[in-house]
C-alpha cells in the first residue's frame, strides 16, 4: 500500500479515475431522471449514452486542467467538490431536492439551528465514503503531471470527444433543452457551483438600494393595529378550516375567522416573504411594507424567529434573544416567544396606527416534532427521524399536523390579545410563505421550481380576523401574497398612489 502511494501516477489516469468515480457515484439520480423521461429504442440509448460520455469527458477535462494548472491548490479544489458532491447527493436522495439557484439560496440563508436538524448517520456515511475517501486518495497519490505537450494533447482529445457527442446528439438538443433545468440541477459538481454563482449574482442585484415608493398619508381617524403573522411551510391542505379531516384548528374554528383560498408566489422562504411584503410581483427591490409604513408615520414592530426577509429598516426589530431579555419568563424554544410582551407593547404604543409582523418558523422541517411544546402533540405517534423518505407516512403527517395545531394556538392567542384591547380597532392576517411536500410524488419539504412545483408546495392558508364587524371580506375571493400589502394599507387607512383596489381583501374604503 505504501509502495502504491509512493509511486507516481500519470495525470491522465488520475483524471480518468476521478471522472469515472464522479459519473458512477454521484449521478444515479441524474440517469434515473433521464430514463424516466425518454422513450425506448435507439434514440433513447443515444441520449443516455451520449450524456454519460459527455459528462465523463467534460469532468476529465476540468479535472485535468485544475490539477495540471493548480497542483496542490488544484487538489484542494477537487477535494472541496467531492465533499460538496457527497452532501448534495445525500439531500437529493433523502429529500428529493433539485440543486437550483433558489435551493442554494436556502442553503446560504439557513441558520445553524436549522441545518443541524438535517443531521443523520446516513449523512455521515455519505460524507465519509463519497467525500472523505476520495479526498484521501487525491492527497495521498503522487502525480506525474507530464509536459505541456501532453497537457494540450489530453485536453484537446477531451474537447474533441465532447464536441463529437454534442454533434451526434444534435437532433436531441430540443429534448435536452426542454429538460435542462432539472438535468442541470443533478449534475455534480456543476449544479451547486454554477447555481451558487447564479444565486449571489441575483442577491447582488437585489441588494442594491431599495426603490422608494410614492409618499403616503394617513387619512382615517382612530387607533388601529394590524398583526401580520407570516407562517413557515404551512400548507392549506392540513388546516381543518379548509376541510381537512383531522381537527388541526380547534380554536380558530370558534374565532369567526375568514379562511381565503390563496396560492404562494414561490416555494422557498426568501421569495415567499418578499412577495408578502411587496406591492406587486417584481424582481426589483422596492420599498417593502414595514419600511414603507414606518417612513409614513406608522409604528412598525417586527418580531422574528425565522430568517430570509428582505432588508427591514425599522428600529423595533426583535429576535428571540431580545424578546427573552425583555421577558425572562418566556420560553424561547418555540414561536410562542413572539407573543411575549405583545399586549403590553401594543398598549404602550404612542401612534394611532400600528403594524406588528410576527415571522414564525413553526412548520419548517424536517424536525417537525421539535417545533411545538409537548402539550401540542395531539396526534401520535410522530416521526422523529430527519430522513423523511424512510419515515412512516402516518407518523410524518402526525408530526406535521401537530405544528398546525400549534399554529392554530398562536393565531388564536393573538386574536385573544387584541380582543382584550378594545380601545384599538384590530386585525390579524395569517399567510404562509409557501407550502410543504410530505411524501406526495416522493417529494419532501419545499423548494421545487414554481413552474413544476406540486400543489402541496403552492397552496397556502390565508386567514383573516378583525374586530370591526362592519368590515366586509368576500370569503369566495381567491387571493395571493401580494394582497397583503394593499389590504394592510386599506385597514390602517393609508392613502397611497400605489394602492390597488383589486388586491384589497377588505371592502374598498370608498364603498364602506
């Protein structure tokens, strides 16, 4: 073994071995997708075989280039990619995810407390055997890098093979182009490297100075408070308010709330929350609801046990740590911390118009069973594994349903707090950032591109309560996340040039 490691090996052989290992070890999901979307016969063989040879040739080309030009640094780069490949494959196989730029956004925005929830021994084995072992091989072997002449010959052959395969499959380019988004999300290591760059390019564009909206003015008298609760991964299908067979909303069903039919604008947190706070669909960074109202004289308070919102420019922004310091008796392990001291803060407000935003994380997987206090485990037994594809479907559903029961309690508690403050006309709006897959179609959690996402990730609850019995809401009206901005303006009596009556869930002011 020692002799084997001491002997120099040709860079061509090393690159070939690593390329073959990459093709075989990390691309079963890729070829499963290919075989599931082609017809049999010679053309199917041509596509499958052509893609396999093309991936081998391109990986060989890149590995040869990186190792020849980078030497030790090149080894480090390849080691990083094998670690990344192993982690990506674990998530693809376990949670059926696609490694898109949106998914990389989820990765870069996930806190340690959430990331640690994905830990399992399977993840360790993936990382060890598919990540660490190849790294040891790369660093232990001594390379014969050869001459520049050999370098140009080998890279030239790899390029020629890649071009030949592309030309042979020319008639299949339309099929490849049609399936490129899914195929590209399963190619290692390009899926996460290219999409990481795409994600940061989009962030760079979005993080430019936000575009200010036209000035608004308060035109109604009286003291009003609106509490906007942003849900996390709450899908409409599991709310008994919408006809679900299990009693997941025992409190809200007695609260005279209006449950509207709504769809999410995206299937991941950052885009979903942005849609809730934006006045219209746009990739531009317009002034969002809390910033806009705060600038125009409304007392705005943001309480968050989550992440992923656009930049919030207000003074009263509180995370669980700050809320715990102000309310030492509160339990900061759950979203209930967002309610700590809420009544007192509303009562102490000096402005006539107030907006509170509560950003929850209650139904975020995979550890649903950790998202609610023990007394809310209404349905049992529950799933306690993070490997959702291996979980008992009933136990997984029970754990998720318990998060909806806890959500029911949180919304009801806010309503009760507002009922106890009759001196302010009040309103509660609960809307989720996106839905959640729980095994349907072998999909789990969320993040599937919106164009191909299943209904479980798109259909969300939109629940409204108001103390103003004269305020009419059409229960049959189908709404979306962009209705929030205009409905809050309407309720608080804010006159703005950007107000859109068609996106107001309440009866328009001029018709009241």
